[in-house]
């Protein structure tokens, strides 16, 4: 198996098991709750005081997964 095939398998595995909803994210419950509250305000047709969200942190902590899970909801 070539290194490209191994890399492709790893990427497929990570995408396969990526959280699809915010409720599937494990850990950092406070940040997930704040993100959901912010999104719910938009859904209720209210303009939140904070109109944008900045997801920051070290690589691999779940910033992209949280953004994609929120987008799926």
C-alpha cells in the first residue's frame, strides 16, 4: 500500500467519524453550549449582540468539527 493510499484511508476515517451534530461533540461542554446558544438566537430571527464567532485554539481541538456540526444543524 502506497503512502498516498494510507493517507487517503486516514482522511476517510476521520471524516467518517467526525461529529455531525453539536450534541455529538465530547468535551468542552461550555464552549459547545455557548456556540449553540449563539446559533439559536439567529434561528429565532433575533440579531444577537455578538454577530460573529471566532473559534480559536491549538490544532486538533475540534474547531472545524464544531463549525461543521453547527452548519449541519
